[in-house]
C-alpha cells in the first residue's frame, strides 16, 4: 500500500468521526426511543474510537503529515462543539461549558498555528521538555482527556435521554 493510501486511511477515520458527530446530533434531536438511546451511545463510542484510531493509523503506517495533523485538530473541534450544542440547547449543559471549550480550543489552536508558522513543526512535535510532553502529547494524557470528555458527554447524553424518555431515576 502506498503512503498516500495509508494517509487517506487515517484521514478517513477523521472524516468518519465528523460524519458520526452529525449523526449523533441528529439522534439527540430526534424523537427519543430506547433504540435511539442505545444507538446514540454506540455512535458516541465510535466517535471516540475513531479519534484515537486516526492518529494511531498515521503513526503506525508512517503516514503522518502536516495536513493530517491539522485535519485531526479540525475534526476534534467540530466534534467538541457539535456534541455540546444540543446539550446546551436542551438545558442539560450550562452554556458556559460550551463557551469554555470554544475559548480553550481557540487559544490552544491559535498558539499551535502561530508556532507552526514560525517553525513548521506539526502540533504534537511543538512541545519541549518532559513535563510539557507528558501534559500535552503523551498517550496517557491524551487518553485521560478523551475519557474525561467521553464521561462528560455520556452523562449529558444519559441525562437528556432519561428526561426525554421520562424514565425514573
């Protein structure tokens, strides 16, 4: 398999994640059923699985690229924002949660882009020192951050589903 095909595979995971986010948002907006609840949880898990898988595929098959790194970041921002908007709209999440994530992402991505323009270093190659690497680019912290987001979004989703299905708590 050529490098271009390998790169496309990791980018396909990012594209799949963006599509899955749109499907998840539609499920939240639809008339809730128990099947919708289960389907939504499966899609939420798929979103987080593809988020980790795209980078793994790129690294494993030596298909890392600047475009792929930035496409992954764009996919992350789309996912974080679109996943939170329905919960804010349904008044499950405080609007400040959405504002916090958007501001945090804007500041971090602005810094990444500014560093890239000065050094041409892709985002996860921009950190220096063991502590900075551990906090921003280590597999453990990236996994930990993903788990925190998954738990938060999963709880929001379950709360919205319980309210919509009028299930006793």
